[in-house]
């Protein structure tokens, strides 16, 4: 069972090695990187490459670790008891299975994605230590222990918004997805826009990397954003000449796909103003 690039996803050699190492070690793969570098998509493509089902758990600021195991709906049970419902006598009717439970009881091995774990409270990762380590948990309401039939491939993503506990990190295999170099980015673009002309792509990527490397930029455009930008360029039938900077107009065409806050837009406007003043 080896992960490789798919027709929809270009995985670098070090990323492929990291995924397969985590699978061999049977440890969660913790993936970090800039937003838009394909961390979430990686889990989907690992599932596709290995022909396994995918279970996604998207973490929010209000998410609790217990929700990944199960939730007991005591309010509904109380209401049903007041109404004289027969189902009230079986507590299992009020247990909602979480994503970990679903992954543990699956008949076949699955890929479990715990997406953006750093959004939750700092105790969230610690609260999952034993469950991810032992691949089992206890349901107090029913007195049963839920054990994984097949150990899932666990992929955890983080945008590095907060540090994760050392005890949690110790149990993971870690990989940081670096921003792709120009050649790798060309391969990624070829997957999504196979018909793009080389001259247009060369000019667009040159312009893109100039923008990313501009000093003072608050948010650097990501891989997903350059793909959106190229999609718009193709839709508008722009030429390489349309994308080149003439010193007076430093903002690229359709810059709203790349620059996502007013500070960065103003930065390029100031740079253009300074360039005109030096002429």
C-alpha cells in the first residue's frame, strides 16, 4: 500500500515519502504549510490513490474532542420519556457517532482527515491522545469499548495558527509542505490547466513569483490562488503582454484573485507611485 501522485494531485518526493512513512509506522501524519498549499486535498488524494474511503472531520473553534468520539443526546431522551416513547428504554438511540467512531467501525481501512486541528482549543489535541494511540475508546452510557477494526490512516492538518502540545507531536509523523518551486508549480498547473500555452504560463508565473517575493506583503498568494488567477486569465483570453508590468501599473490584471486584503493592494499602489516619481 504505497501512496503516489494521482492524475489530479502532484506530490513531491518528500511528501510521498512522508505519507508512506506514516502509513508504515501506523502513526498520524501531521501536515503543516501555508493555507492553499493542498493540505486538505492531500488526504482526499491519499484516499483516491490507495482506493480507500475517506472520512473528513473539519475542526472549528467550537469543536470538542468528545464530538469526534460520540455525543449523548440527553435532552431528546428526556423529551421522549415525557412523551412515553418506547425508544427511550434503549440509550443507544440517543448516541450520535462521531467521525472517529465511524472510522473505527468501518469494515475496511479508511483515511481519516482531521482538518485544521489548530482552530480548536489548545486542549483538543491532548484530549485525543489515548484514542489515536490505542485506537479505542469507552462509551460510558452503554458500557462498551469501541475498538478499531482496521487501523485508519490518520491525516491531520494545521495552518500553524497555534503551537500543538509536545505530547501530541511526539505521536505524529510530521511534514511541512513547502511552497512549490517554479518547476513543481508548472507541473501542478499542467494538471489543472493542461492546455495553457507555454509563453503565457512563463509570463504569469514570473509575475506571480515577483508578487510573492515583494517585501512587506501581508499575505502571500498561495497555490490555489495562482490556479484561480490562471483560470481567469484563460477565461479573459489575456496575452503575455497583458500580464507584464510597465512600471506604472504594478498591480497585475485580475489581482483580486491574488491579493486578498487592502493593505497589500495599497502596497502595490505605493510602489507604482514611487516608481513613477523616480522617472
